[in-house]
């Protein structure tokens, strides 16, 4: 009898200790959320009264950086330093540089995920900091390096707000070589997409993301080298699809592999947050002293050594 009582007390004690430990762990999450609520700065308003851009903005897609500066926090150094350049309408620009040069930060500041702390950015003459975030971001598109699909249907992934006619959705799928794939699914557009799109291959997920962007018909596209993790055949297909589908878009390609930007109209070379070169690929390659030429030579040398 005493032994049974002893076992019960031991079990109760162990349960109490485990419960206390779990409670403490869960309160860590509560503390973290409280910290975020109290200390994180709020984003700018989604829309600003009397400062909305014209409904058809932007029509051309000209992007002008004028002395743009950005840092991720007040006490950190600048990651973009006096960036000044003009990207012409429909121009295809490759952005290259070593790790930490500021390539991705250009995309971050263009979407105002972090506000610029100096200079300005204008799209078709409109200062992007003068308008609401929703007005800005609804007019920009991005194809991230890692394709993002959500739990739901194929249709809800391509057109989450149900804004487009079914014919337009099928047209986007056809232009991205995904029409046949989706047509073979049991419920076609209403077929299920599991979390992270695991029931599609990586290449198919990326092409669905391209179709989603194509539907929106934005004039400015950020491409964070969406083909970095692809096999050669899928890589070529996606590159061709993007070239053909977004001919009328201003495209900024954040490149992690130099050969992917050789077909761009111009190449921007960043070093420590500064634009050090911005010219046509042929002119940069013709100059043996250019940074881009040196970067390409280093990559080719590394490949030949491995070979």
C-alpha cells in the first residue's frame, strides 16, 4: 500500500515538474511576442489619403534611384550608399556583386520592407515613399529564389483574391508551360495544393509562381534568380519563359550566377552598397579592367580547376 502511494507521489511530482518546464517554455514565446509588439516599429500605412497614385500607374516602368541610402537598423552601417541610376522602361537589368554587396537590399528597399534613410526612389516619376505600402506593393511583382505555394487549390494559389477570369488563368498557365500539367489533374484548377506545394516538383512550383506573377501584369518585376536550384533543362525552360512572358516589364534580376545575366540589356555591379559599374554586358566584357570581367574570370577559373 505504501509502495503504491509512493509511486503515485513520484508520478505526480514528475508530471508537475514537466508541466512547469513546458509552461516556462511557452511563456518564452509570450515574452517574445510581447517584445515584438512593444519594440518593433510599425510599417507605413497601407494607403495614404489624397496621395494614391493614378489607377494606371505605372504605365512605363521607369525606376530612378537618386542618392538612395538604406540601413537595416539605426545603429548599423549603411548597406546601400548613395545609389544613383536610372533603369529605363522595359529594360532588363542584371544586378551582380559578391555576398554582402547590397544586391538583395535593392529589392528590399524597392518594396519598402525597410524604408530608405536617404535619397529617393521614383517609379514613373512617383516617389514610392509618398504613397501607401499597398498602393506600392500591388504594382510590383517578385519571383523569389525559393518558390512559395500555399495550402489550397491551384486556382487560389494563382489568383488568391479571385480577380481574374478563368480564361486568363489558363492563358497564364499556357504561357508558362504548365497548362498540360494542370489539365491532367483530377480537378484541374480546383485540384489541391498541399503545404509548400510538395505535390509538385521544384520546377513546377517555380513555373506556377511565374504564372501567378504573369497574371498580375505588373510593369516592374524583381527576379531573385529563381533558377538557382534547378537542373539544366528546367533552368533553360524557366529562363526562356521569363524572357518571353515579361518582355513588356522592367526586370531587375538579382543574380547569384553570372552567366544568367549575360543576356540582360545592362549589368549593374555593386560593391559594399555602391554602384561601381552599370553598362551593357558586351562593354563590360570588352574592358579587361572591369569588375564584372574579373568576377566572370574568377568563376570560369574555379570551374576549370574543378574540371
